[in-house]
C-alpha cells in the first residue's frame, strides 16, 4: 500500500469534522492520502474521489480498497466536475482541493515533474492530451518562455534564463529533467546551502503549472462551487506557491464580501514545525477554509 503523505492532515480533519459529514468531495485525490483519513475518521460518510491523473487514480483505488463501498471514483479535471451528473450537490458537505504533486508523480519514470529525478520532460498530469514541457522548452520563443517563468515561477531574471535555454538548444535538444536542472544551476550560479531552495524548483513549477493549466479557471470553479453547495458545507483549499495562494485568497475575499461564505480561522493555516521537520516539502503549504452561508 503506497499513500502520498497527506499535508496538514490534522488541520483538514479539524475543519471537516464540523460539517454535516454526509458526502465529501476530494477534487485532487492523488494516491488517496487525505481521502483515506477522511473515510477512516468519519465512518458514516461517503466520498467522491476525483483526479485527472489516471495512473494516480488507479493507485488510489487500490489504497482505499477497504472503503470501496463508500467511494466513487471520477477520472477528470476537478474544474469539469459541474458537468458530472452523478454528483448530488445537496448532499456534499465538504470539499477538499489539494493540487500538490504526489510522491508517485514526482518519482514516476517519464513524467519529468522533479529536478531530482532523471526522466524525459513531460509534466502532464493527464498523459493522454496536452502540450509537454519538452515541447515548450524546445520550441517556444524567448518571449514566451520568459513570460511562463516570470508569471508562474516568479523567477527573477526570467528573460535572461529564457535566453540561456534558447542558446543551449542550438547545440542540443533539451530532453531530460537533469539537462534542464543543469542549465538552471549554471545560469543562477547554484551552490548548495542549507535552507536554500534549488533554482530549478521554480523553473519546474512554472512549466508544470503552464502544462496543466493549473491556475486557469480556479476562481470561476470556486465561485460556482460556493453556489452549488448547501449552507454549512465547507471548502478546504491547500496551496503550495504564492501565485496560486493569491488567487484563492482573493476569490474567498470576494465571496466573503458578498455574504456567501465565512472564513474559518486561522486564515490561512500553516504547517506546524513538527510537520515540516517530518515532511520538508510541506513548508510551503497554506490551508484556507471557508463555510457556506
């Protein structure tokens, strides 16, 4: 059994336990870490598990075999859920959205999500469609690359880094994650230092967000979701980078000002020191939770 470490799991449970505990909707179930905890904590509840990554969803099915009678699986992008006829929105009492990558995705051969794994650059969560990171890095022009790195990675000197990629691909095709990592290290003058983030982290983040269109339609999704859910239902959104968190913060602020929701304090919640020590990638997580009025 392989379970992705569920970031801020105690905080997620604490928010959801004050809901009606009827049907929970995990919009990005991954390998089933949070979902399994929810089903175990609330034995009277059911759960709808959603993910656009078919391979992850298959693993989630195996990991949650003990709860099979209480789970329904849907292979789709969560932003398309309103087209799913099988969801009874009047019974959904809690929604979790955690777009972070699972350990399985990071380490999967041929996916190229991580700069610490040597694999071909792809980065698609849905392997059946869409442009790959390989195509972007090897065919996009300097201006297009610079915009991606600046907008989705908040990379300083993004224009210079884009130019370096253009220069490098004149001599070789940038095929693998380690090639892109080496370009990042050389350009940003990387020297390993405790507590310092590797420069390739933001480069890979930017490409992954662009490839999977992660930020497109999030505001619209949350806005529509707030209208679909009944009074008292709760929405939990976990973010892992500032651009995404800013979007969620603003849409919740807008909904609060309209009287549609109330925020659940603290807002945002952040991982404890103990959790960060056990799972260092959780350090960038923020949890924002609201209740429908």
